[in-house]
C-alpha cells in the first residue's frame, strides 16, 4: 500500500501522462474538452457554476455539462453532512473568490430542487452555464417565483427525463473515475470546484490555451496571510489533525506557524484516522486524495509524497506518546515529525527504529518513550476530540476552528485548503478590535 500511495502521489509520472494525453488529443485533432458535473443542491456546485462562463471566455476550450447526484456509499459515507457543510463553506469562501452564495439558509426544499433539476435537464448544452447560475441563484435564495420564471422561459423536463439525465451524468462520472459533485474533468485528471480550478488554469497556461497572453487566472487560490496585526492570545485557534491524513501531513506545520506568527492561542486536538474509526476509503477515493494532496503540497512549495503508510499500530504508538510529549512541551513537534517521517521521508514508523527517529527528532528521549509507548490512556481524549468535531459540524481532517476572545465560535471548517481563510479571519477580528479601540 505504501508503494501504491507513493505512485499515486508521483507528480513526475503525472506530467508524463499529461504529455501522452495531449499528444493523443493533437493526433486526433480534438479540442480541449472539459466535462463538468453539477449537483443543484450542492453549495460547491453553485460556486463552480459561476465560473463556467468566465472559463469559456478566458480559454479556448469546449465544455460539456452533466447533471448528477451523489450516492451514500464508501466514497461518500455521509452525503447529507457533506451537503450541509457545502452550504456553510460555500457561503464563507464565496466573497473571497468574487462569487456569491446566499448564507444562513437551510437545505432548499425538495420541490424547488426537483424544479431546478427539471429546468437544467431541459436546457440546451450551450445554455447550461448561464442557466445553471440563474437557477442556483433562485434556488439558494428560496425564490420560487424566480424559479417559475426560469421554468416558463426555458421549459421543464418531465420527471422521467430528468431522472434519465441525472443517471447519464452519474454513469459518465463513474466511467471517468469519480464520485463527487462540482467536479471538472480534463485530460484524465479531476479538479474540484472553485478551490482546485487554479490547478486546471495552470495546466491551460502551460498548454497555451488562454485566449489572451498574460491574462490573470479567473480563480486564483488566496495566499496564507500572517500579518500585519498580532494577537495577544485572546483568540483561540483549534486544529484537529490525524496522523494518517495526507492533507494534515503537509498543512500541520503551516497551521502551527499561523498561530505562532499571529499570536493566537493554539489548541491541537488530534483524532484517529477515519479508516481506523470504521469509515471505509475506496480505491477510487484514495487514488484521488493522494493525487490531489500531491498537487496541493507542490503548490505550497513543499517536498512531499515519499510515503510509508502509518495505518494501525504506528498511529496508535505515536498517539500513546502524545500526552507525555505535551507534558515536555513537545507535543506539536512529535506530531510534526511523525507526519514528516510517514509522508515526506518514507520512514517505516511501525518499528522501534522508525519511532526512535520520530521521537528524537522531536527533541525527546527514546529511552523514556520506550517505558510509555503502547499505553491506552490517550484513547478517551481523542474520542472526545472526534465528538467535538461532529458537534460543530465537521467530521474530517484537518479541521480548523477559530474562537473569539469570549470563546464564541467565529469559523469552523474542514480542509487544509481553508487555512488561508482562517488567516484572513484572524486579521479581520484584529482589525475590528483595533478600530473599536480607536
């Protein structure tokens, strides 16, 4: 499995595959064709839909759009939780991407969802990008009159036709090797919504597909801002990492750095890996995660991807040392060195030699660690951390949570690709405090 994971994360191999894919496209005389998969009640899809017309305007590409839904299976074991998160998350990030999403709304009523699907099942493919945005705006605003107007203008497919349209979209997505919504597919690779479009735009730039030379990307990823304002420890930044999470492995140090640079109080609350909590990960999902994590790490300028899978005993042994490491003031260092060993250096952490490497690189004594390793006293704390995540609406890692000086939650979101948003929220809170002081 470690070798498989390392191959999945190999950017060099991916580059060679890209060259072969594009050479085949040129020989066949085919255009640059993107396929997009849209779920009307998915918040991320509404953000992605707003990028379809700009994408066509900025790049010499063809676009094929599909309606889809998502299934309750090993790829997405809790789709309703994901839909709820998509609403909160989309509302939080939309302004930063120059997009819009109606915040503070519950899930749209089933009747409006069905009408929205019927409209999009009826429209011509060339009209889909514009109509999808108008339908989404009406749906997320709960505007039944606006949806009715769109239905009158564009028509509505009957229930059977709509169902068939969605089934075709799901089948096409499955054939291409994915399971989620708000997904773009191009040249054998997947790009998730607004958050990953910058990878696709970089690829297009390399291929010379942009219509205007030197044009700015339509959806760049915001950078992580560490200043200029600094807190006095009144804000609390919680980090929920896992020792088998590829995304945690390369963002953990940057999350710690954010707390250090901004002066917020850092609280690290580790959890067990999802697969060790009984949540399955299919090969399809695992393959996408490893590839996506590799791209994200590279975008941050990090060396990453030589992997020795720490599932099972390595994780348990490391966590058994975590309370002791915290007592020595080295808890974060222990987690950091373990993640580096498992995901960057390819070190086998399932034996004493690998664990010694982690412990000593953390500034701790392995002789002391040997007398402690394997104890079960850490288990209750990690379970409490997992339950805390579920209580405020996330279940994956890494999760971040920001609390104000009264202990009130300001923001709680899942994903390494949200660290930039927490950095901005910290600065926003500090600016508001400074303005109030003036």
